[in-house]
């Protein structure tokens, strides 16, 4: 039986239950989820499914990440609510590809781990499968492992197995609606061109979950804890000198009183230029070279520096808890204009702790 897999939280429990119910059936996992956006989130969910399938001894096939086709299929349904028409099309597409894969493998029976998710409509899934089976001659296996306390047991299993528990269904449109309702910034969609790994970003989680797998391979004990903190995202920023935008680098946690300030440097102390407005500090590339090797502003702009290093530099210039705008320019100018559109917000992130510090 081919098992279409959406994520590890659903698949681990669902596959365990399937193994119990069909002990003689050969199960094949099929990860086909081009609805997941962005791609880093897709990779993170796939990574966790690979780990889960390995633990359960189930072979896994990765489907194509044909995101453009998925987008084409849901065109015009972007504003539909969850469990609405867009989700029906999304199920149709994923189940149809799963059914075709089943036939390609010379099998007839298939199912999906979406059935166990409390947020999905089992009726919608069954309806989609019925139409597909009529057309392709496949056989969808319906199982309801949610009942008799299944959902509670699934939550327990996912915690015990330290599975990656995502907090949105998968697509861009569902996420937009969810974050709007929560009045939260959609920070999943923000990734700097420098590829800097931002706190609580998908990229940070991906790195952490990869490390987790390395630790498990080496048999090193670890735990994953959650931490509340003040997060930050720079949405847009630039510096103008004599009406020309010049190359600049704005350090994280920089905030202006409003978005825009015209300022002049009043004094320079130990290489730090202090401006007359909004507690702005300006440092030169030379100053930055005390901390990192960097040749030019353009290298800094495209390659960036690590978030941790930015924090170290901020601490050195402005001390702890600082939210002053700190800008790196080629040289400290006399006058300049600064634009910063940024947000700071309460957030929660996961952190990996190695239990045996000597490991
Ligand atoms: S909300 Fe989920 S099921 Fe609905 S379209 Fe988006 S990814 Fe698919």
C-alpha cells in the first residue's frame, strides 16, 4: 500500500497504526507536497519524515516539488478559507499524483496521512479519492485513527519522538490568513539575500533539526526546549547621502522613531559616529574589520555577517538591550538620510541542548 505523507507529526502515528492493523502489508511512504511554501519549510518537513520513516523501517519516495503546477491548480482560490475549495483542489492534486504513483509501482491500494490530521476534512479527502479511483481504477483505503482518543495519543507520540511540529498547514495562502488572524508578521517569508540565518527562521530550524540527526547518529543525548524572546526583522532600509542611495549595512534591532530621519554626525568617539537624531550610530567599514574580515561594502551587502556577530558588534557599540539604529557605511559621513522599516515582536523559538556537555 502506498501511503501519501504530508508531515511527520501525522505520518509517524498514522504509519504506526497502519502497521498494527495491516501487519502483512508492505507499506511505501510517498512524500508529495508541492503545496508547502517556502521551499526551506518543504525541506524541513521532508527531513523529519525521512527520520520518522527510517525509525519505522518504511521505505520513502520523494515526489516532485512541482510548485508552479500546484499554484496553477489553485489559481482563483487564493482567498478561500481552510477546509474550503482551495483545500479540495489541493487534496485532489496530491491524491491524484499519489494514485498515479501507486499504479506506476504496480500496486492498487493507497491512502494518506492527511486523514489523521484534526484540521483536515475526512469527507473532503474521501470525496477526492472517490473521483480519482473511478478514473484510475485505484483503491483508496480510508482509516480513521483519530477516534477513541487517537488525536490525544498522536500528540503524545509526536512529543515523545521529538517530531518537528509545524504551526501552519503548508501553503502561502493559508499562512497569510492565519498570520493576519493572529495579527502576526509572516516572518516565514523573510529571508535576507545574505543567507544570514535569522532567529526563529525556518533556516534556523532546518539547521537545528539536521544537527539533531547527527547527534542521534552518534548516540549523543539531547533535548529540545522552547524559549521566549524578542525577535526582529528588517523589512526595508537604506541610506542616502546628497540624495544618492549609498551601499549600507543596517544591524539587526535597529529602529527609528519614525521610518525616516535626516541626521548629521555630532561627534566621533572610538570610531563610532553619534548622530543628532534618533540615537543613530554610524561606523565605517574599517571599524567593522575589528570584528570580521570584509573587503568591501558590496561583499558585506551580499554575504553579510552572522547574526551572532551582529549582536556582538551591537553590544560593543551600544551595550545590552540597545535598539539604536546602527549603520555601517564605507566612511562616516557628515550628513545623511536614513530609512528603516523594521519590526520587533515577542516570539518563541526552539533550542537544542546537549545533555552530556562532555560529548
Ligand atoms: S491550507 Fe493546507 S490543505 Fe488547504 S490549500 Fe493550503 S496547504 Fe492545501
